[in-house]
């Protein structure tokens, strides 16, 4: 109820002030931004740990629905009122951008959209306006490339923890050696995929308990930092003050992963 109410209240801005054109991508500025607004209200209320559960729901719903597409899957920028794209994928896209660009930067872009397009028509705003304002706030090439991948292309990842071992050191700390696999793909509208080189900073995390089972206010996170991933397989070494129970790559499901069930793994 909390999330749905926040989404509907968000329409006081997205649709009641800023209205998308009756064109490809028009529902991005209505439904995708209402989704994002509700996500942020929920995160501020319940914390990041709880977001994994919701983002995984959105991700799995998107993946199932795209498998049943009967005409053509379109990039988010050109969505044609396809709910699984502007709602489900839209949530993941905007949350990922917030994570990589920062909440303040995304808010600045949204303020520009409201300031320049609220109550305006002839022309109505489009997803191109939103993308332009987001690009104005991007501060490095990785963020610019991510905007392209998230909005203008159909990009999916395959991220996995292959194995992990923890050993206690003489000074009472814990060394973690984990091997992660990472691939990046681009799909066309019919679902045909081609592999792309991967070069992206991706969250690596360590937790005392399974983050899937985290409750509001519960602290399970021991480590969460972005590591540059440029190869299909990477070995990562961590030194922690407390023994972790689980480790993960993209543990909060911020990226569109073809199978998020293997992102988090219990350590040996």
C-alpha cells in the first residue's frame, strides 16, 4: 500500500504537471518517473536493504514479460505503452542511474524537466527531454555510456558469484577471496542477443546474513563498493573485520541481470 500510494501521489508531478507526448517514449515521463519517485520514498522510509526484494520483483517481472512479447520489445526511450518496460524496466533503469550518478544529480535533472515543461503543450515533452537533462548532469563517460545503454538500447547482464572462500588471519580479521563472472549483451526487438565487451563499475558486497532476508532497519552489510569489471571472470580479494556469511556481485539487483538468483552466494 505504501508504494502504490506513493506512485499515485507522484502523478501530481508526472502527468498532472509534466505530460508526455502521444509518441514513442511518452509514458516514460508519466509512469517511469512515478515509479522512480515511489522507489525513493520507499528507500528513504525502509532503507536500501529492503530495496533488493522489490527490485528483484521488478526485474523478474520484466524478464518474464519480455519473453512473451508478441510484436517487438523497444528500448525504454521508445516504449509504446508497454507496461513491462515503462513500469518494470523503468524502475530498474532509474534506480541504477540514481546509484551511478547520485540522487542529487537525478533530482536536478527532474527539476529541470518540471521547470521547463510543467503545464506546457504544443509540444508536449518526450523522453528525449528527460535524457537530455540527465546527460547534462552526468559527470563522466561511464555515466554517459550507462544512459545510452539503459535508455537507448536493450542491454542485459549475466552476473554471478562462482565461488568464495573466507579464512581468518592471525590478527583476527577475515580474508575473502571471491571469483565473479560477468557478461554483457545487447538484444534486438525479437530477443536475439549479441555479446558486448564489459567495462563497468559494479557493486561487490559482503554480508553477515542473506540480503534476501533483510528486514527494515536490520544491518547485514559489511562491505559494499564498486569494482571495475572488465573481464568475463575476475578474482576479488577483501579483508574484513567480521566474518561474512554471504558475498555478492550487484547484490541489490540494480542492473538488468538475466538471472539474479546467482548474484549472492554463501561463503565457504
